[in-house]
C-alpha cells in the first residue's frame, strides 16, 4: 500500500510526453560529464519537491522533471511550426521572453516557421480577425528594450474548440502560452482538447505575473522589476511623510490574493512601518488595531509609511468584489479600491482625534506593469524562454516551465491551475517583514 501511495504521489508530478524522442538534437552539446562543455539533461533527472526534513525523517522521493535540452528531440526542426501567444495583463519581461524564444528556435534549433498570435487567446479565434504575424530574429531584434507586449494581450475565455481548430489550420506543432493563472488554465484546456483529438501538438506555458502567486514555481518573471518600481514609490511616500508634521504616506501595490510584492518591496525599502497583505488579518479599530497603532507611531516618531496590497480590499467589503474577464477579482474601483478606502479612514480617524496630519496616497500599479524588465528579470526571462523551447522540441506537453529550489523544472499544468501560492504568516519570510517594520499583530484578539 505504501508503494502504491508513493507511486500516486510521483504520478501527479509526471509530465505528459507526445511520444518517443528519436531525432538527434541539433544543439551539439556534450554527452560526457566533466569535459568542461555543457551537457544534455537526462530524462530521469528530478528536482525534489521537499528538500528540508527533520532529524529521523526520510526525504520524499517525489520530484519535478528537470528542464533542459535533451539529446534526442520529438519534432524535426526542419518541418516544425511554432505559435506563440501572450495573454492577460501587461508584465515586465514579456518581450524578453518572446525574443529569446524566437532566437533559440531560429539560431539553435533552426526552426524557421514561427507565428505570433495577436491579442492573447483572441488571436486564436477567427471571429476577431487578427491574423498572426511571422516572427524571426529581425522582427524581435529590439523588443526586449521596451515594456508591453509586441503581440498585444487580452483577458477572457475563448472557445477551446475554435482555438484548436485555428492551431490545426496553421499546422502548428508547438504552442507557447506566456501568461498567468488564467492563461495557464487556457493552455491546459487547449492541451486536453488536443489530446482528445489525437493531435501531437505540444502546449508549453511560461508563468508570468507580477503577483508571483503561481504555485509550484518559486518565482515568476516580472516580479523583480515590480519590486524595484514599488520600492521607488515607497521612497517617494517616505519623503512625503517626513516632509511634514504627522505625515502619513500610503502606497497601494498589486497583489489580488497574495502580498508578495508588498512584502518584498517593504524589505527592500526598510522605510515601511506597516505592511498589510491579504494573507494576514488585521483590524482597523480597537486598541491594537491599525488606526490606534498608527496614532501611537505618529506621537512617537512624527511620520509613518503604510504599504497595502490591493487584495486587502476584501477585508473591508468582500461582497462588492467583482471579477474580470479572466475570472480574477477586481480591486480597482470604488468600494473595492483599498487605497482610497484606507486613506479616507485614516484621515477621518486623525481628524476626529484632533491630530493635525498630512495623508498622501500613491498608486504606482500601472507603472509597475508597463515598464521594461530590469537586469534580474531580463536574465530570468531569457532562461525561462530557452527552457520552454527545449521542453517543446522534446515533445513535452500540458506543462509549464518553472523554477523550484533554483532549478528549472517541468510542472504539469494540472498542478499549476489548481491553486495559488500565498505568503505563509508563520514563515520566516513574514517574520522578516514584521521585524523590518516593527509592526504588531494589528488585531485585538490575544495570540493563540
């Protein structure tokens, strides 16, 4: 029974393959370990899911398939046709991934037929009338220097049957889907439809979101750039707060379900006094609530900086939260925009308490999404793109290329689409945030 359970655990990390890889790779890498040349990745290499165990525990043998170039590939590069689509919202690094994919396919694998589908999954629906564009090295020569997406994006679902019809009509062998959780759900649906039709079409995802909330992936591209820009906004809020008596600077950052940007920007800044994220409950009122703690902070230090993730809006008015076209919560309007809600609540509290104060509010959200990738993200995007190309050429499908314990992996899309990654309030990460800010628990209930 134990062996069967262990096998079941391993199966959930298994990545589907279109068939046996018989074609020699054109990469001309080494098959000899230790000869000071890059090696091919063996199919039996795994990245363990858990690497930390207590004394006496046996590490779990389950793990993700290691990403990387294979000695033999599934598709013949001379006849392979590839499609690329970018979906969801803007994110720093989209053009970097696109460019690196095209260069790896063209220069290394000698694939010549590469199509870019316009405006997300809409580009796979003929009703929108957006024909694909041909992608080659000259077409993407300078796109990595700019924010946005050369192909354009869109949110929302499209009929999976129509999308696969389009892929068949163009004779595609590989489809790369660059996007966040909604995109990866769509990629999974496309893969299942292809399997049902008996199509040997590889579907490979590249995880994109500034929120960094994709599960089973330690980091998504765009996150590092988002933290960089967020820190600049916090620096501005800190300057505003210190520039006047009882100054309060409030910065709202992206993070629908997870506070990774808020937490990381807080740590990078070291000027934040209160960091509010969706995963950690807080109260506004009462002796230990945010308003009272802020008032005490102003009395002792004369200024304060607050960082709040957008998903904290559900704390104030969960019933008013609506969904966007991709099924994600929207926190940018009226009763669900936590920034103005928090600003007005603080201003009113201080007015009633007769505390003369200046409350400034900064929302850098769309600046964060639309900028070009910083150096760290540019490197990361290039790596993700190349590993995705290796996966597609080797016939892996229904998979996303991620990173786990700083090793690149193949993760089944069925795992990725089932949950979201969040900050664990009991973790060392959140402890670091509270130690950097000095903030208390911000609840009136005694600790458990």
